[in-house]
């Protein structure tokens, strides 16, 4: 695909528009005074566990500049297998049921991300300081101990409260560089062993992850720009540890017959048939005997027709949600894309549901009753997370739309090279085009049917910052 210089836009031009978007969605980074005051008090007086595992040399692996660190990792050999210690920030050490921080978190549901416009779930004094697993700080945590066999299979899992201390905060890039160079810490070398085994087990099970390059806003001093960033192997390995924990959590909750699962219904056969037709239209071979997950793994998103196919495959991932249960098991407990039962428990600083799910698991592992306040909250959690998920999607898309319009505002009338990645089935002259240079994904509309999966020349006809809208037409 034809490349262009990186296009940057002054942050000052967009910050006011970000605030306007927040007003439209009725969200704000600011917290009411009573919430900030309660958070400050809690940060000074956390409930600390007796178990001390500060001897374990944890590391964190996160995006550049992250301060709300939910997870710290330690992996070691264990006979012919491995032991994974996964420390999760213990928000309940700071937040009590019904206190101002808890009430506000239930109202927000999750952290919203967008360049410099983050809207946090909890006040930063907790989420980016007192509860965050920052390096060289002793922190209360929910400590998972998961033992794996020689093929990476889960043998045993347990979670309990403990004090932990991370030794180092690594970015994805630094972690990958050290793995490639064979440098310490030892956890990285063991992660490079466990991660591929877990990916292989996912493939054998029929799970699937779409290889979509991430479109992200990069803050570079006083200017913003867009990039399409491909994932590094260490990110996928790190994600597999989070998934491993989520599978163990789901198994425990199903066994205990109480909890909340992350679910996705099986794909409608008609949607799968539609994807087969899309593959034929794009000239991509999809043998009848090749299952959908294996087909997705065969795609190379750097090829235009494959990029369009990956976008089409996102149809099968729609409809995910949360299912709470207490006594009666859910009729449909699976996450179809993962081909397993799964729960969100590894990001409590950023996602409300994880705190409640974790309290269920700590009680089950200790043989204690699940707290009444948790059981009382379970029925409403799916609706709370569904509402916050809609807001999060609108916020993230709104920020991207805003930056896209900003970087292109002075280029209306120019012709660029793009790939048609989506075509409206009912109105085939409308669709989506990806323009690589400024990393823009926008609407394209012409007079004739668009060629799905093909590289075409497009003219920029609109880049409106106020309306957060970018539009192309075939040149």
C-alpha cells in the first residue's frame, strides 16, 4: 500500500473537541469532591492481607506511559511444567461496598480511553497510585497461582490475597527486545515458553483472535497523530496469561454455581455462509474442510484482500456480554470466540465487573460464603457493563474520528491510495476504506459498486473536526 509522511495535528486544536465529546456522552474525568476525599482516605488506610509474597520477582508489561497497572507477572519452571504467579490489583482493599468510590464506580462501569482524554473508573489516587502495581511498591493483590503441565495445560489454580512487589515496569517493546536478546528477567524467558504453548492450545480448542492491526492515537509532545500498530509476540503471550486466568476463574465459578461470565453466543450459520461468499468474492481460498478459526489464522492483514476479510470476520464477534448466575447455571455459558467458559477478573482498576468476580473467587477458594453484597450486585452487573460498554465504544470511536478529521483537515481535495475493507450489502456503492499513510479508516461513497478488498485511489472530500467526520469518494 502506498505510504505517506506521518500527519500530525496540534493537540490544542483537539482538546476542546474532546471535552465536547465528553459532554455529549455525559462523562467526565473529574470526580465529585466526596469521592475524591473518600479515595484519598482509603489510599492512606488499605486493608492489608497477612500473606506476604514480596519475595516473588514480579514484572509488569504494559503500554508506554501506563500508570493504572492491574497485573504483575512471574513465571518459573515447575518440574516438567511451569508455575504462573499472576498478581491482580486488589481494589477491594481500598473500596468498601456502598462508599462514595464504590457508588461512583458502579455509575461509571469502566475506564474510557482516548489519547489524553482518559476518563477513569476510580480516582487516580487509587487507580494510578495506591492500588496500582507500580515497581518497587508493596501492594495488596489478588495472587493467582496456576500450575501448568508440560504441554501448557492448566493443572491447578488458586487465588488468595497477598502482599506483592513488582521489580520492574516494562513496555511491550522493551519486553520484546529483551526476549529477542535473551536478556533477563527470567520471567520473560519462561513467558516465551508458555505463551506459544497456550496459543497452540487455543488453536487446537477452536478459539480465534482476529489479527487486526490496532489504530491508535499517538501523543508526541504537543501534537497527535495516528498509527496502525501491529501486535508484538510478547503482547500475545501476555494476553494468554490473562486468558488462562479467566478460564480458571470461569471454571471455579461454574463449579461453585455462582459468579459472572463473559459470554458470546455461537455464530449464526448464515453469517458463516456469508463469510464464505465474501472469501470467494475476494479470491481467497477457503476449503470446506477448513474450520473458521483455522481460516482466520491463515489470513495476512498486510495483504489488501486479507485485510478486508479480517474486517468481515468481525461480524462473528458481535453480541458479547456478561451473564450472572447464582445457583442455576447459565443456559449458554460459553464465549464462542474462545471456545471455552471465560470470566473477566484481571483488570479491576479499569473494569467494575472484575472486582465482583474476584470476590466470588477468593471466597470459593477459601471455602467461605460469597459475601452478601456481591451476591446482591450480581443480577445488575450485566446491564451496568452493557451500558458502560456502549459508552466506551462511542468514546473510543469518537476520539479516533476526531483525530482523523484533524490530521486530514488541510488535505481536502487530495487523492490518496486506500483499500476497500467493507462494502454495504444493501448499498454497495458505500463502504469503508483504510488509507495507510495517516492510518485513517473512513467512509467512502461513490456512484458505482465498490471493489471489496482492492486498492483504489480515493479523493478526500470532507474532513470536518466539529462533526468528527471524514469522507472519501473514488477518484
